[in-house]
C-alpha cells in the first residue's frame, strides 16, 4: 500500500479509536455523548471501513461494516486523511436527520481528541493532561504499529521476522497493551494476558512519553534502562524498527 492508504488505516484504527479513551478521561467529552445511542459508519474507497459506536456513555470502534445511524463516504484514503486534518468534508450517504450530531457533538469530540493528542509543552505541565496524552499516545502508537506491520512495505518486511505469540506491552502506572502475531498478521488489543511470549515494559510514564513521541529511540531506551525486554527477545527486536516508524507516521 502507498503511504496515504496506510495512514488512513492508522487514522481510523489508531487515532480515531482513541475516542474510546477520550470519553473516559475527559468529562466534557463524556457529557457530549450522555444519553446518546448513535453509530457512525466510515467507508473509505480502496481503504478501511469501520464503525464508531456511542452507547450508554461509552464509545467503541469496530472494524468492518455495521448497522449505522450515519454513513460517511470518502472517495479515497487521501480524502479521509484530509478530513482527519480538518481540510476536507465527508460525503454523507445516510443519516441526514442526524447531521446535527455530526456537526455538533462529534466535531467537539474531535477537537477534544486533538486537544489531548497534540497538547503543547505548556499544557503538558499539567499532570492530568500529561497522563492522558501519554496513555492515548501509547494506545495510538501500538494500534498504529499493527497497521504499519500489516500494510506498509517495510513494516511487512520487519513483521515477517516476528514469530507467532503475544507481546505484552506495559507502562508502569499506565496502560497495558497486547500485540498478537498470528498467521502472518499483527493485531493489537488493550489489556493483560497471563501467557505472553515476551514482555516490553516502560520504566515510567515519562519513558513511554519520550519513546512514543520520537524523542528517544528504542535502542537508547533499552541501553539506559528506560525500556526493558523479557522473554523471547527476537519478537521485540523485530518489532522495535516498526515502533520507530510509528513516530514518523503520527508526527
């Protein structure tokens, strides 16, 4: 796939997926979806399909096509990426009576998501913003890692060296993420497993923040002890070059 197409997968399955966390950590966002039961289907021609569901005060992103209240079509991956950057509008195919939610609450949710993911140095001085930014960045990074491993030519090459099994990623006092390698594909899931084949741990939230924002490369982080590897190390050694690619895509 070309870079624009890979980026469209990242934008949906790594960036937009953070809506799930946003409505948990941000009270303003939680209020925007309070009492709402609405699903937005995204269809990207020659690209990904996914549905973003708001129900019972929660958000959930699911891959594929689902029953929806609103369906948004994009003529190309580039069209979708431009929408994510605020430079283009989607083509609504369904849900004209729900457009108010799209132009109101959903746009505000998108603004709140950007507020956390792109917080500047001054905002990051606030502990609650720093924590939320680091957690969301971690989720975005490791969900993006799977999309790069499955769709980017160099990512596919590096992922081929990762044997089957689960890589457990843990951040001290922060999120836990599982990377599943199976049948030639990599998938990402939140949470802990009792049977990881290897473990990649960050010594602190600050260590995760530095690595995931491209301020510290994985090799230096390991050498200085900011990152630690345990278990079947070749899994992580082949994953780390893909992790370094994430910062380039999400910059």
